């Protein structure tokens, strides 16, 4: 499911899009998912990916696949934000570098 929010900014329309994949992100599912993120990156200022309901068996593969949309969404007034990334995915993202912001899964758990 994709949720898109449109607000006005000083410079015109500000578009935020949200993706919430459910199930296992592996193999062809990663390819399809990243194609959707890239399509949104062409149109949105911010793309938020909520990973709470997804499992990522190969975090290095997903991190590598997110490099292109991460690059597309770096710079002023743009961002790719992953919400609910586990420690393995966070480590893979740190290893490849880039401008992908993340809210760790641990930050979402009640204290």
C-alpha cells in the first residue's frame, strides 16, 4: 500500500510518499520493491519506507539495491527514510554508505 501526502511549501508542492511492504523482501520482491521506490523518487521529495511488517533475510542485498533511490533522494528537500530497520540492515547500510536515513526497529518498541 502506498500513501501519498501533498502539502504546499514555499517553493510549490511538497510530496511525501510512504511504502509499507509486507512479507519477505528477497529476490524478485526486492527488485519490484526498488522499482516502486525509484518511481516514487522521480515524483516525491521524501519517500518513507515502513519495514515493520517486512522481513529482510539478506540485508546486504537490500542495502545495495537501495543505493540508486538513496542517491536520487539525496540533496536539498529530498530524503529516503527507512522506518523499522533491524540492526543487520542498519549495519549493511552503514557499510555501503550513502544518504539513506533510518529509524531503527529498537526505537519503535515501547519502553
